[in-house]
C-alpha cells in the first residue's frame, strides 16, 4: 500500500500542511518539527509525488547545470556535491554541455528555459543575458545578475608563498588553468639563490618524474600524491554543494543569502595533509 501524506502527519502528530511545509524546508516550521516529520517520513518510506508537488507550487523540481566540457576530470566530483544537496530536496539535475562558442551557449540556455527549470547553475564562463525569473548561480565567474561562487585565488597564493619560504614561485599555466591569474598574487621579495617552487597549473605540463617538494600541482591531488608533490586543489565537490545550497535557498526563499561566496582552495602536503595559513 502506498504511504500517503496523511500517514506521515498522523505518525508525526501534525497536520498535512505542516508535513508539506516541513518536507519543502519551509523556514516557518521549527527545526524540531521538521526533524520529527522527516523521521516519520523515513520510517514509513514516504516518497513525495514530484509531479503533484510541482503542479501545486509551479515548480518542476529541476536544476539546470551547464558545463563547457563534460570530459573534465572534476565534473563528476562537482556533480556529486551538487546532487547530494539537491537530492535531499527531491530535486533532479538536467546537465548540459555548452561548448566554447557564445551562440551554442545561448542555444543551451534557451533549451533550459524551455524545460522550465527552477534554477540554473552555470559553470561555463561568462553568463549570457537571460530573461529568467529563477536563481542563476555562476561558478568560477562573476554574475552581475545573480549569485556567484568564486575561488579565492589570493588566499591560495598566500598558501603557496608560505611553503615557498621566500623562493621564487614559477607558474606554468595551460590554456584552461584552475587558478587563472594566480601569478599576479605571487609577486614580492624572493630568494633567487634558492631553487624555485614550480606551480604547475596545466594538464599538459604534469611532470612525469622528479616532482617532489619543489613542485605544486594544481587540481590533481591523486597525481600529486604519486609524485610526492604539493597540490593546490580545485574543490569541485564543495563548489557543487555550495552552488546547490545557494540555488535551492533562493528557490525556496529561505533566509538571507550572500550574492557572492568566496571559497579558499585547500593546499595539500606531499603526505596528503592540509597546509593552513
């Protein structure tokens, strides 16, 4: 027999309206009541009807997610972080690939709008000018018309200077670096008599041998551990989770939300320990 909302309400000792609001994360419902409702729903195996919920709230339960290139190694981790947040609110992800051209990006954007997505998470460079009433969260780029999740490159550079201990930081960047313009934050006094600290921010320049403590590999922690090198990581999982929270909080009109979130990239030692400032 299918479990109904009435069953959850009876077990939680609340009415149907409270169950509905609690499962949507409505801030008007106290934390203790939400917890009681969720426990009742879990105990009974209750699954909200996504179609009926969408009809009643004019929501589709869809988040559009746009990448430039789905083959990047961090995409899976980003989606894992995003899906962990979205699935708790019974949201599904509609993933698209925009490519590099502006015309293709506009086509992808219009396609998402035609699907009536409730929110868009854009990890594809400059955000197109869209007539969209829902929240649009840009990851890795400024979004003058909505929310942005950005990497704090300056704080990352400060971590590199800490382990450089006065040495020159020589940055080797490729065409699609994780930390664009990080070299501009690494200027200052340096001890040129010592060997430099090589900061490799390119998948094409990953050293095959000779890594060690004089090398910082950006964005590839598993490879860095093999090379016994430092790694300035691009925290894809955390970025996905934060983008999801921003989008869903805006959709559900929950509390005050910052328009810009800065995320400090973690720096790992050759042994895999986090290096703090």
